[in-house]
C-alpha cells in the first residue's frame, strides 16, 4: 500500500514538473522573441551610427550602440543558459581613458575590429526571422489553442467577418465544426506545453552557434584571463610574504630577542642573585612557549599540518570543531585533490566561515564537499542575515582571486534576510589513494 501511494505522489510531482517546465519554457521563448526584436532595432541603429562615423560624430554613437547590442546579446546568453546550454561572453575589455576624438576613435576601432560585434549583428538579424520564430512557436500554439476553444462561442461572427474560416484542417462552417475546432484547441495547448522545453533547447543550440565565441576569441580571452590571474597571484603572494615577515618581526622574532636578553641578564646574575636568575629563567620559559605558539599559528596560516597530513575533509572538520557556530560538514571525496587545490579550497572555506561568524549573525553553517564533473564543488550555507556581496569586502574578493589561479569560481547567493549560500568550483583531478 505504501509503495502504491509513493508512486502516485511521484507521478503527481512529475506531472506538476512537466506542467511548470512547459510554462517556464513558453515564457522564456516569448521573452527571447521580444529581446530579439529589440536587438534588430539596436543592430540597425548601430549600422546607421557606423555610416555616420564617416562624418565624425558617429564615432561617439557607435560604442554606446554596440554596448546596448551586447547587453541584449548577454541577456540572450543568460536566458539560453537557463535551458542548460551555456554561452560564454566573447568580449575583450574596451580601451580605457583618452577622451575627445582620439579616445572615441580608439573605442570605435576596438568594437568594429572585434569579430564578436559582427557575430552579434548576425544574431540580431536571425533573432526574429529564424530563432525568434522558433522560440515563439509554443506561445503561438497557446494563443491558437485558446482561439480554437473560443470558436464554439464566436464562430458565427467570425465566419461572417471573414467569410468562413479554417482551424487547422477543419473548415468552420457550422456549430458542430466549431466544437471540433474547440476540441483540437484544447488538445493543442498541452502539446505546446509539452514541446516547449525541446523547442527551446533547439533554439539554444542555434543561438550557441551564433553567439558563442570563436576558437580565436576563446584563446585570446584565455590568455587574458591567465595574464590577469597570474598578476593577481603574484600580488597576493607578495602580500602574503609581507604578512609573514611582519608577523615574524613583530611576534616570534621579538620574543626570541627578548629571551636572549633575559638569558644574558641571568648569566650576569648567576653568582650574585640566584633567585633573580630563577625568575628570569621562568620568564624565558614562558616566552619560549608563547613564541612556539605564535610560530605554530604562523605555520597553520601558511599550510595547516592537518591539511597536509589528513586532507581537505578532515581539515575542514577541524575548522568546524574550533568554530563558535554549529557547523555540519558533509563530504563525498573519493581521494585527495592536488595539494595546491586543497590549500585554495581550505582557505576559501576558512574565510567563508570567518565571514559567517563575524558578519552574518548566523548560528548554523552547513558545509558540503563533493567531487563531480571533474571539479571540486563546495557549498557553504549559513542561516544568517544575508546581504553578502562580492564587491562589499576584501575577504570574498581574496577568495575569488585565489580561486581564479586554478580557473575556479565563487558564486554568492545572499538575499536580505538570508540564507547565504557560497558555491565554490575548482576544476581538478583527484590523486590516487596510497
């Protein structure tokens, strides 16, 4: 009896999912059509601006119009990404600075010599005539189906105004024919909902062929990304070295120097005042303990021993045990990533946990560590107040820069009122277990 009930619930859920997916796909298709219509006008305005560039003032129009066209293309990429077909942005940054005619000329030259601009132009021409008509088919079936369902009520004025009409293959000349058309319309709507996701996937593949970056553009963007991340990595490494130097100078080095001075004083007082020597030796012993603790903290900040000895999962669990919050760690990691990836992932979780403790007002944190699709995937969720933003603090930007060196990404979802969810993805391969 329980199995039958479970199956019924699952079937009802699948029915709702199919129904919801159809409506969502239909709405996205309609949005894509109007977005394509906007892109057509923007593309033609841009062409007019290019023709006016020969007169001079068009130089100031073209970059803005191309930027608007790129905005519409990026909106199309985001909508296409919702269907599961991801399209990367192919645009290099525009030249900065340089006002007046010279700066306008440089920016205009940059957009006109970029192949992505002309691919956007091609997409804009197809966005209504080809892909747009394809995307709007499910919505058209909905409207046509509703018209068919209304025919039994309005067939007389319709055939009077149009001198007869057809609905699909049915000539509507009588009330009986109108009821047949109504039945076909009732059938057409669920068919439109059923095919809407598949039509949108076909639309996404065509759009990908138009808007995806070329191999040359991908290589150029890849080189630029590597140059930027290498610079960030060098800067962060230099900052880390300066931090270590400062901690050694202000902490352990100062304590060791003080210990040497106390030992010299104890040596000079050894024959005259043994009690003072005993006090100095006790103070020196305490200073050595504190210096050792500081050195351990410094080493833990560079590369925690538990991370080197037991791996990422146990190192994160150690963080969870030391945290003031209630931290739950779940993991499914068959073996260990490369040491550099482990270190980047560990410090990312460490920073996210610090943020949750200091700024979010959270009480519970869930940390999930998985390996899927050739990438280390980590999710850190807290029940705090939300409002976290990548641009609002240096900590999150530091995580982003550290991950970028491995082509990793950091995504933050933090609506006001919470919860805050941070998603970390680092492409990597796992090493074989010994």
